[in-house]
């Protein structure tokens, strides 16, 4: 498996937990980065840390890495390899995907150690433009 390049996003993120039927303010949807997951038990939102979202729980600040490129659904092990590298370095993650690629949130206090671990395992890290 060829290792994808990784981009460090130049943003701080928050992870929120809301009730499943809570309404989201437009500010959440107007941001450059917003991820929403909804089940019958909860509504989870990842958004810019500067947004004051009234939620049941909030964890912040998080940094994000983006796997560069578009990945076919048949590609196997990409996210697994990165999560294993970070787990071996003692770094927990919050991962999610879009149609095209994967993103990994890492507590901001751990991002420098995550970058070192990924580089030591052959990953190329690029800054966000």
C-alpha cells in the first residue's frame, strides 16, 4: 500500500454532542469545515472551535489532518495504518470520512507528537494552503 500524503489543517476544532433533534445554527453550516453525524441517540458535530454551539458536551481544541487525494471505496487499510501508527505513539484519534477522503482529529496538545510519529513511519506531511 502506498502511503498517502497528509495535510495538517490550519484550524482548531471542537466536537459537540447534542440531542438528536436539536437544531443547528446557520453559523455551523456556513463554516469551511463541518461534519455532522446523527443517530437516534445523539447528534455529533465537528466544527470550528470559535463557534459557540450550545451542546450537552463539548471537547476542544482538536487539530485535523486530511489524507490527500481521492480514495476509492475498495482501497483497504489506509485509515487503519495511520490509526495504528498513532496508537503506538499513545495518541487517540477521532476519525471520520467524506465521500472522497478521510480526516483524523487529534487533540491539539498531541499534534506535534503525531506529526513526528507519522513522519517516522514514512508519511509525508504538507501544510494547508
